[in-house]
């Protein structure tokens, strides 16, 4: 039986009665974003400005670019789409930025977007998940839009986590609870 993980300090959704599957999907999706956000923020806060904008090569993005990119993605796919507001995203600009923004500015903007996304996810209904959207040229259902954001956020959070561990040369302790439960391999770096 799979254990249900409730992120600490996250208030329950206030939704209208929907199918159990809809509620579970929305609660889990919202919980994933809200659980990864503080860890991502902690990673960015723990590195220098130089590390924030460092790129290993021209084909790779800096942590700063990834934060800009996540902000654009979450805002476009969740906030603008479900709020039926204007999509003002400039996706190419997310990747050409090279050090002009501070970590505090990047985190403030992404934090505001995550807060808005949480509000959106807390009010969605089954009808919203079945609705069709045209996002970034893709014809997707609301369910696909939510799933895309959660998956996309997790992928880039993982890149930011990896880069931070590389810069800091230490375990960040994000999954220390696994050591207490015996689920962590001995001697492993788990987070």
C-alpha cells in the first residue's frame, strides 16, 4: 500500500464536491508543487550570485535561467490559462538572461506565481480538468496542463538540486527522514 504524503503546513483544498479521483489528483498535484518550492528556494538562497548564473556550457542553462523558466511555465500553463488572463510569457527571454537579476528578485517572482498556482489548484473542478486549452500552441485538457506543470517543475527542481549539491559539495538533508525509516541505503547521499 502506498503511503500518502501530506506536505507540512499546507492547508487542505477548499473545493466543491467532486469525484474522489479529481480531488486526489488536484490535492496531490498542489502538494507536490508546494513541497518542492521551499527546497528549491533553499537551494537558490544557498548559492552565490556567480553560481546562480554559471552555465557548464552553451547548451545548458544556469540555475537563474531555470528559475525564470519555471516562473514562466507555471504562470502560463496554470495561472493564465485557468484564470483566463492574458498570456504575456516571453519564453526565449527566460534563457538569454545572464546575471542581471538577483536571487531575491527571482525567488520573489516565482514565490508569487506558486502562490497563485496554489490558489488555482485549490478551486479547480472536474469540469476544469476536462476543458480544452490552447497553451503554447498545444491543444491540451486542463488535466494535461496540471500534469505538465507538476512534471516540468519536478524535472527542473531536480536540476537545481543537483547543481546546488555540486556547488556546495554536501548533502542538503532534504530527505533525512528516509534515514530514520530505514529506507535510505547506508552511506548514500539522499538529498
